[in-house]
């Protein structure tokens, strides 16, 4: 595996800026990024570091060749020496997950499915070892695990085996939302001769697992049902005795939760969670004493950002990674909310995760506007990040469009909205160019100033084809604090989508966007926005690509797997109390306005936003506005977003061709592009 160390720079932010600048040097001589390039990008997905700081273990997502296999990417394990920079491909037999260093032993453990496994089992590998050892299997796939501090006991979760009677007929229908297995939790002592797992005495589905530092208790989260809605909105925090496996305390948390961390003295918990049941995100730091009925407290409610990850350093210090609008910061905060300190601020990069070591070195994963995610290292005693891995070396031969933060004021004057803009290659100031707007989903999400190109995001592919590409963080986005996140509730498709149009107007006024050649795309809630722009705001948009999007809020409620989440953190009113309003906030209600050519795409197995949402918009357009170009592409075996290589490439090619047809073509001929996609011969030959 290729690798390199970058020289130390004065600050982490300047280090990342230099990396970007170096990547941009050859762009006058290099070609831009293509859909085939995107299809072969390898991406670092996680990184962890040994206690002694001598090795970083990281995983890389490596896609299949989309011209050969329509399968998901594989995730492989690599180990790098922090002293020499040497990288070893430690496990590439099958995909891995949940890589960590085993306490005391210092070995690597991970989940994978070996040749003789029916599901995922736990394996162990010496840092310099050749072959892993199978530590523990289960009747069903192990979903997650956590080591006790002694490195011998293990808590893990796995779906229960269902005892279903044999069918009398050679055919059995699926009974909707019945026979769904709970995810049960177990403790296994691997120092025993027979590490027979013992189940925790918990009724529901278990998600998070965290050992108390003295190994006597576990903090877990449990939801009453295995349903997705409950996983979002109904996880309760409980304390379980490790010997009796009984619940000893219930913490009175409410709302979303994604991380549990014990204080070093074992007296408190820090949660990455929501600020109550109506908070759309799990991005607040909450602390709580481990007493029955204790209520978690938001230690920094005034923070105008989103905490992404936390880790105790000592009883008085919590390290954090946070989003602050389009920037990322890494720092510390006291458990009472005082002493908030930023150690690093990356305005031109996206810090995705951090992993500290006892030796003081900290491993990060991060991306820049010019390069996908890699491993970075903050060495003990330094204040600058080193990039320590290099994948996709061929990207050095690709030109990248300039990426910058843009700010504008919403029409109601309540907020300044921020977004990111990628310029076309070799853009000349004052030139009006076609614009593609990319609207994020959620809406509890946001774009950071890192790598913004993917199979579903035009990014640098658009820049290579002469487009400006705009990523607005409209109201309701994360990274701007509680008020901003709550500001779009009770107002579906209202001011939140007005903010998107205001961003388009801003770019037109700046002389960047050609007002007659504006396109829009997005997935999920971004697909909702794309449908809204092609109906309610249709005169403003010349092309749209709607992916796994919403067209009818009434039928969406009845076909989605998260109706309660929709009520609690978005609509804030029950559907049956607001039929007319919900209909008026649906793109199908505004189809009579439609004049925007729209490509509609959907995963045929989507349970979050049912494919019927795309079918409804397609049928309304075909019957009521037959003159408007529309095409519906359904992707078999794909869900809420596409995982398989060929499906991703096909979607990327169709998306870009749709924009080329209607933003660059002759408006007098509103004909559909061909039904199939083709690969340029030179690009097919370039695949590795």
C-alpha cells in the first residue's frame, strides 16, 4: 500500500491547506474527474490507534469494478507503523468491521465472515501476524462488541434466533413488521475454557454497549422494539450489573443517542445525544450521574455547532470533535461545560473521527476539498496534523475545481446561510456558467468543507464538465446549534427550501450562475427538495434529478419506517390533524406548475422512503403534464441509497447526462436521453 509522510506545518489548518494547494498545482495540465474515476475511488472509513501509539489500524473501502460486478465495496484492514510509516495489508480476505485494539493484549480484533462462518464472527490478529484466529462465533451474526478493561470479558450483541413454525405450503408470504428479531446482548468470558455467552436480562433490542472502567457494570441502550423508528426515538439508557446481568438503574434520557462514554472514575456518563425528544440530532454533550432516574444535562446548550464524537481524557476533561457550520474543530471541554477549548480548527478540511492513545498520539480520519478521506496523525507534543496514508495516487493527475465557502442572507433576514461552491475548471471571473444545486438529506445533516464528490453528488465531475456545483446548508441543517436545527420544524418545504432558492439568486447576482441553466439534485429529503424545485419552484430550474425522494407527505407517512421520527423532529403535528397542509407541502400538489425536465430514481427495496413516492410523482407528471420530460429509473435490490458498484455508476452517468441534456442542450428539443448508458472506450480501458 502506498504511503507518505507530509512535513510538519505550523498548524493543522495550514497543513490541510497546503495539501490542497499541492493537489491543485498540475490542474492546468491534467484532465478533470469523470464518473468512472468516482467509481474506483478508495476511501479510508475508520482508524484506531494502539495504546502505545506505535501502530494505527485503519480500514479502506475498495469498490468493485462496476463493468464486471454489481456488488458492494469491500472493506479491508491495514496497519501502519507510526515510526517508520510502513503499511501492511493485514486482512483482505473478506470485509471487516468494528476494528479495535484488545485491552491488555494489544492485539487487533475485528468482525468478519470467514469461510466457515454463516455470519459475522469475532477474530483476533497480532499486529505483525500473518493469519487471524477466530475468537468467538454465534448462532447469528455478531452486530457489535465491546471489550471489558481486563481484555478477557466481552460484551456483544446479535439478533435472536426466531422459532418460527415450518410452513405447510411451499410458499410463505412476508408478514409485514412481524417476526422481526430483537438484537440481544451477551457477556462472554474468553479466559474460561468454555466462553458460553450469557444473555443480559433486558427485554428489548440492545444497541450501544460500554463497560464501566472497573469492569463491574455496563451502560447500554435498549429500545422496546427492533423497529427503525424506535432505534431513532426510543432508546433508553440503562445500567447493567456484569455479574447478575440485571438492570440496576434506568437513566431518564429522551431523544436520539449515538455514543456512551464512562468517566475514568466510573461515576458519570457522557452521552452524545439529543437535547430532548424533539431534537433532530444526537449532537449535544449530555452528562449524568449513574443513579436510577437521573436526568442527563446538556453541558453546553449555547454551542452553535454539532458535537460529532467525544472521549474522556480524565475526570475533568472530555475531548470532542465538532462541526461548526462548514468547518470542523477538535478540542476539550470540562464535564460541567466550562473551559471549552479548540485545539485544532480545520476550515478547509473535514475531520471525520479521532482516536487517542495513552502515548499521546491521536489518529484522525479527514478529507480535503481535493482528496477523499485519509489517515492523519497528531503526534504528542505537536500542534500540526500529518497525513500518513495516500490512496488513489492517480488523483494527482486529475484537475480539481476551486472550492470555497459562500454566505448569503435568507429572504426573511433571520439567518445568514452558508454553503459550499465548487467552480468549473479554469473558471474565469465574471463568467456565467450552468449551476447544479445539491441539496442534502435529513434535513438533519450538513456539508463540511471537505471532499464533496460521490456517485450521487456531481462535485468535481460537474466541475470537469463546466458546471458550478452548489451545496447549501439551509435552515434545519446541523452544525449551527439548537436554534438553527429547530428552525425548520413545523414548516416542511417552507423557508428551508426558500433558503436554497435564495442561494441560487445569490450566485446569479454574483455573476456566477446562468439563471436559465440551473439544475437541482439530492437524495431523500434532498430528493424532496428536488421534486419541490421542479414543481412549486419549477420556473427557476431547468433540470432536476430526484433520488429516493418524497412527493406526497400523506402517503409518505403511511409507507415509511420512521413515521414517529417525522412527527417528533420535523412536522411536530400529527398527519390526521393537518391533512390539507401536508398535501399542500407535497410536490404532487403543485404539478400543474411543472415545466422542469426531471429524472426520478429510486431503490426498489427502499423502506425509508417507499418507491411509491417516485411512482406517484411520475404518474402525476405523465398524466397531468405529458409535455414535461420525465423518466423513472428503479434500481433492483437497492434501498435508501445505492450500495452496489454498477448501480452507482449507472446512476452517476444518468444524472450527469440528464444535466448535460437539459442545461447544455437545445431547449427547443425536449427529448429524453437514450434509455441506456454507455461508457467511453478510453475510460473502460482505464479501469484497474
